C-alpha cells in the first residue's frame, strides 16, 4: 500500500510538511530496512524468518528465558508467547530445555540456527547502513543516528512491539 496522500498533503504554515508525515516516514524507512534484510536472510538460508522473530530473539537473550518471562518482555500473554515458542521450535530457531537451577522450569534458548540468523542479520544491517552512507554521505547518516539517539529514550530497548501493535 502506497501512502500517496503524503506527497499531496498541504504544507504547514512554515512550509514544512504536515506533522503526521514524520512518524510515517520513520516507519517507512524502518520497513524498507527490515524488508531488505529479510529478503537477504531468505537468500542466505532463513526463508522462514519474519520481522517479529527479531524481537523474540532479542527478548530470549543470550542465556535464554522462560515462556512467561518472554511474554512479559514482549508485552503479550503467556499463551501468545507459548505459541511463538512452538512455532520457532518447529522452524529450528529455538529449543526448550530444563532450567539447570530449577528442573521444574523450562528455558527457551536459541539454537545454532537461531544464532546464525542473528549473525547474518547483523552483517546485513551493516551492509544496509553502508549503502545508506554511500547514498547520503557518512556525515548525514551519523547525524541522523545522533538525532534519533537524542530524541529516543536512552538505554531502553523496547521489545514489546508485538504487544504494543496488538493493543487497542
């Protein structure tokens, strides 16, 4: 879906674009990066990866977590987290194992296949950033990143996008 109304929206009194364009353009830039990364991931052996999986993998973390904690981190129900884990387990990205500290609990952790997808994602995101640098110039990309750091909360990685998108 193209947002054709963005190009025809009247400018504000200062000649600037209307305020609603900023979040839409930020989202479209995010979407462009994510779509490009997932197309490349598919070519590199991860055709089942979806954008949501990146949030889930980050919420699982390097040491694993429980399904209950995963749901809390993602802002979704325990049941929704359990379904995500089941789906990712079928795809070979995660596994469940007994918690060494408490055999009654199951820990969800990334498999080698899941870690491989993260390593490849990091490399792909570096290439995408390099392409932006080539197109816009290193100073402009660094300034954009600095400005976004200034505006966005610091030290806070919001992994709860699945729950946030799903709230009404």
